[in-house]
C-alpha cells in the first residue's frame, strides 16, 4: 500500500442506498485540503459513477461488498473502489463513450468517460480474485 499522509478504508454493502454515503464520506475526508466546490463536485461525480458501476454491473443484482480506500498525500486525493463481482470482459471497450451492457435499463454508457473528465488519472483493472478495481486521483489546487 502506498504511503499517505492520511487515509481511510471502508467496506460496505453494494446497495444503491449506500452510494450517497460513500460519496459524502469521501467529500468530507477531502475538506482539510480546502478544495473548491468544483473540485469536490468532480470527486463526488466520479465516485458516484465508480460505485454505481460496482452495484449495477459488478454484482448485477446480486449481493456483495464494495471496498473503498481513500488516501491523501500532500494535496492529491487517491481513491480506490473495488468490487468482487463478475469483472469486465473487455475494459478497453467498456471505457469507450456510450458503451453499455445495460441499454434496456436506460444506462448511458458514460460512467468511465465522466470519471476521466473529472479526475486527473483513472486506472481500471480486473482483480485476480474476481471483480474490478477503479483507481482515481485528483490534485487539489488550493
């Protein structure tokens, strides 16, 4: 694990009712960095997309956990969100704008595109033991 000035970890049920809680926890954790409203909204939007992907695609209606790690080093926030679900067959294709496997559920296929536009970095990979991890980072430019 990387060395951080401060960090927290959380494991929570993969339920849509918990998405707002995760988003709010991460936003509150970033407050000591004195982020702008825009920076906080960027983080909250990206986190919302990552968590929703875990729930909707990773578990596809089944139960499971979401693991969250948030670390701060200097003025950069690092966020790691993982599920233990079915994984992504083709990550490169899944990261293309408008690609969705749930078109009948009115999914826009813009989750990864939004994460990329709001964060400085995004890495996505399948876990060796199943599921997907999304790693995000954002420099807070106060």
